[in-house]
C-alpha cells in the first residue's frame, strides 16, 4: 500500500516550456478521503503535448482529481493512472468520467486509450465529450477478465485535447461485485464537475 500525505488543497506547479502550451496547472484530489492520489510526474513531450502520471490508493468511489490547466493554445495531455485497490472488494471494471468546462476530445487510438496492466483489460470510449448541461463530459470504461483484488493495482490511461485555459475533473469509479445502481452512477457523473468546482472555489 502506498502512503501519501492527503492533498487537501491543489498543487500549484509551474511548467516551463519553450513551445508554450500549458503554462501552469493545479491538479489534486478533492480531500474527501475516497482517494489518496497525487500527480507523481509531469513531462513536456514537445509539440504542445504533455504527460501526467497520477499514483495513489482508492478507498471507495467515486474519487476525484480536480483543478485547472492554464494554457495559451490548444494542448494535448496524456494521463496515466496507477491506482491501488484499497476498497473492500475486487474490481471487475473501472469508469472514468472526464469533465472539462471547455470543449475537448479523447483520442481513440490504441496507443492513447489503453490499459498498461493487467494486460487482459481493455479501454473503451463509451461517450465522446458532450455537453451535459453543466460541463463537457466524456466516459471511458476499463474492463477485463482478471479482477483487481484488494491490494493490487490497476494501471490505465487516456489522452485528451482541449481548447484554452480550462477547469478539469477526473471522476474515478471502481466497479466491484457490489455495483451501484445505474441511477446513482448517472447522478454522480452529471453532478460531478459542478459540485467539485463549487467546493474548490469556497
């Protein structure tokens, strides 16, 4: 089990880049205890493309990483999540809701929408980024044959392209043998960004 200090306030890290793109970002978990995750690494890959790796533990769902990217053009971010299952049961699936305040696109290329491990899991863009009345939302589902037992790790990622400075929320929902009712899942997804951004501002 990884051990990280709880990030109650967002990280504020300056990103230097000769080609500009993202000039600053502030991304952290929202501090409600569902996850204990941090941005472990950030890299400028050139051509306004960046990689961000999030590592940590998840205790229940949904968990949220929230914050903002400050940009001066239309960049691309490759997000990798390395998450330990510290819930009470094995995961048979995992849903990520991505919410942005601006229009964006999730890449469906095999090299950009993937699972690093276990290798028998797959990633599917279930919903392209569409306006839900509060924010633009994309849904990515990760499914597989090997359940992620308690104490084991799911390693997965996606790439998205967006326009302008934007507020960002990644909602992380493990799916176990005790699956939430569909209505509950829908309410969590639709209300995610608005509620979290209100909390961030207060």
